[in-house]
C-alpha cells in the first residue's frame, strides 16, 4: 500500500494520540481518496444519502520560500471551519503520516495569513525537529471546499468540491478505522458507480501546482 502525502490513495495517516487538556494534538487516520468528474460527483451526491447542505471550510497553506517542508515530506495548513481555526502540520511517520494540531484564535490566524507567524507549542516542537522556525514560513494562499459527510458501512464518506486559483475539482474521500474497511468500501463504490481509478495528489499539492509560480512544488522523482 502506498502511504504519504501524495498518491491515488492517501493512506495510513499514522497517528499517535496525545491529549493536552481535552484537545487532541496528535493523531493517526486511515484515509483514501479519488478525484471525480463532475458527473461522478453529482451521481454520488444524488444516489447516496449525503446531506443536502454542504459544510464550508477553507485551508490556508504555508511553506518556506524554497519549499523545505515539501522536500521533507511535510505540509502545514490552517483550516477555517465555521470560524474555528486549527493549524495542522503533517509529516512522515513509519506508519504513514503524523498530524500535529494547534488551535488558533481568529486574531492569531489573521496574523499567520499576513506571514507574521507565531507558532504554538505542539507544531513548534515538531518543526524544531526539522530545524525550521516561524520566521522561515510564509503564507501562499487558500483552497475553499464545500464538504458533505456520510457515515456509511463503518467508514466516513466525504464528498468534496474545491476551488483554488481559478481551478475547481471534485473528490471522494474515505476515512476508516482499518485499511481493509477503507479499501473494501472504496473499491465497492468505484465499481458500483463505474468510477475510474485516478492518481489523486493531496489538496495541498493540487493547490501549489495550480499556479506557475509554484510549479517547483512537485513530488520529487
């Protein structure tokens, strides 16, 4: 199985759970994804019991000027969901990817988006392992997603429509508690709805590749 930030399936979000108070600061998921055509997206939305109304969220992406995070297999974002801001660092882990989180206030998130970044403890500790500091990071832009979620056969189905840099795309994601559950449901849905298997880079890679100035942000050979 392929693991990591890029690929048809982004699998095995290797997660170690740690709690600071009641907040989960590090975690592991198993996630699979496949890009869709608009027709495939519409068919899934209409024929499976997804909610009529989509949730809105915005990912804000950060990197160094020379894409050091990408070169080390890492990614850094803030997610804005209904006015709640969470910074997340993704980095390689023997089981897949480790995600580390810090909550931000709206004011802190606004400063990050002005490239005036003050790291909180959890992400600062992880970036220090890579010898990276806040002053090396800058804000690159955002990707907006309309998301529908559905509990389905012991997994979570996620149907996303995303827009960024004048582009848009459609995507099916599956979050599962086990690799076998995730793979089985993904294969069943793709077969039932005649969906083509497609190479599906993560959202952050699609974001960076969508504008010529960031074409250096490509998966290394």
